[in-house]
C-alpha cells in the first residue's frame, strides 16, 4: 500500500495513492513508437499477439480515448492507459 504525505491546514496528513494515480514515465529515443510496440516495450504485453488483442478489444486508451489501431504512432507527452496503469511517453 502506498501513501502520500500532504501538508494541509490542520497539519500533516496522508492519503492512500491509488494505482491509477501513479504515472510511469517511459523514455523513447526515437521520434515515435507504434502502440503495439509500446505495450511490449512498457512490459504490459509479452507478445505482439497479446498487444494486438488488448488494442482490438478496446482496453487501451491513448490521451483519454479508446484506441483500436495497433499502428497508432505515439509521440513524446502522449499518455497511455491500460489495466489501471498510466504511462507517459517522455
């Protein structure tokens, strides 16, 4: 369980951080990366067929919208959400 300490008007408080509150930054060294390759690169899919399934089933969000195109090009500052995890491309 992860907690965040917050200093409020009544002193030091803490709140539970949900998994969806954590954004993992994934650094790419190219201009873009395709969505299916990104899922493998980020470690959420071990095979291309697995990534293809997640994408075609509408389980992947890019910048807050469902994305069903495997070849969608992702650029720096794009945000990918999958299975309660959030990734930002840097």
